[in-house]
């Protein structure tokens, strides 16, 4: 909610950090719908609703969600995915 309040007060750029997406080991259990995703999605929904309620739908803010690296297309020997700097999701 702090990010929402900062945007409402006129701050142009806000960065939010969520650790825990580095899945070199046990990727499928670590990044599943029952671990990392539920941590971030309720916060995103609440911020989106708060901005909408404050009238930011007329000129909506641009929101970018990204990580520090892409992930390898192949699973490693520890059932994880390693850093892949050639590609990354935004």
C-alpha cells in the first residue's frame, strides 16, 4: 500500500522488491501457485484497486513486473532453472 500512496502523492517512479524467486533448486515447488505467486498477487490486486478508486484509470500508471535475470529453458540437475542473461520476462 505504500507504493500506492507514493503514486497518489505524485512520485514518478516506485520500485517494489520481492525476494524469493531465485529457483536454482526445486523450481516447481518453489515458484508454484502455493508459494511465490500468492505472495505477490494479493498486493498487486490491492494496489490496482486502490489506484482505480482514486481515479487513476483516466491516466493509468505504467506498471512493469520484471526479474533480475531470465531463466534457462532447460531444467538443471537439481530440478531448478539457472540464470539466463540473454532473455528475461517483463
